[in-house]
C-alpha cells in the first residue's frame, strides 16, 4: 500500500492536508508515501504525511528538484511521521532531498520529523536529509529516531553542500535524538557539511546514547 504524488505542478487544497499510509493492525507494517515535485507550491497549508505502523513504520520520501521544503508543525510546514506500532516494531524510514531544507517549530502536538519506536521493544528508524542548504530555526526543532526497550537507537544522516545553520529563532531549542530509551544501544548521528556550520541557539542537543 502507499500514496504517491509526482508532478511538476503540485497543488494542495484545504487548510490542512493529511496523507495517511498508517496501519492499525498490530501485525502489519505501514505503507509508503512518495511526494516528489519540481518545487512545492507556496504558500503551503499544514501538510501531514503519516506512515505509522501497526508493527514497523513505513517509508516516506519527500523530494523537490528546486526551491525549499519546510518541515514543522502547522500552516506552511510539512510534518512527517513514520513511527512503529505500540506493541513491538521498528521505526520507519524518512528520506528528504531538496536544494533547501528548513526544520522549525515542533510543539506539544507533535514533532516535525520522527521515525522512532514507541512500543515495548523496537529499533529506531532512519532519517536522511540531503540538501545544498539545511537550517533549523523557530522553537523546538526536533528530529527523533529513538529506539525502545531492547531496541537500538536509529540513524540520522544530515548531508549538506554549503553548510548547516542553526538560528536561535524564538527559543532556539534544537534536538536530534537517536538514543535507546531503555536497554538498547545508542544509534548514529552523522553530520556531513561542505561548508560552514553556524550555531546560534539556546540549546542544541545531539543524543545518540
């Protein structure tokens, strides 16, 4: 199962657009979502891409040949979830490719980019971002691939051509987490930058323990 949108001219209608490839059956994995376009329309509504598993989280690909992909929670941003089920299961896989990627404004209602395990035992998933420019700003920007129980933390790979910028924004808290919440081993966080890395934030937390 899955949902795909692949078009040179992509249009979203409505104040909030949700694409759902979830599975509610504990033995079933989530599906696949592919969102690919020449560039995303502006302004964006609140866009939610969900591939949360009854067992394992699914796979989500977001790609723009030109322009910016903005991730966050709320209007003008894309929220991406590929969590495991609440019994046992592993986090899913999120891949993002674009010239410019921004991550901002997670809040109490959700995290912008998450592929963690949430059940009794499960490995964290994988999140990969490849962009010419990558920036974190706003309040509580977060990427999470935590493992749960005996499951190991997942992998976060950030690969940029010109640099990584962390801007203080409102509160400026930036969290990238690939830890095991309980007894598993920590995951991996990899930052590959072809340019300067600028950090101006109240709190930057890289946790792979």
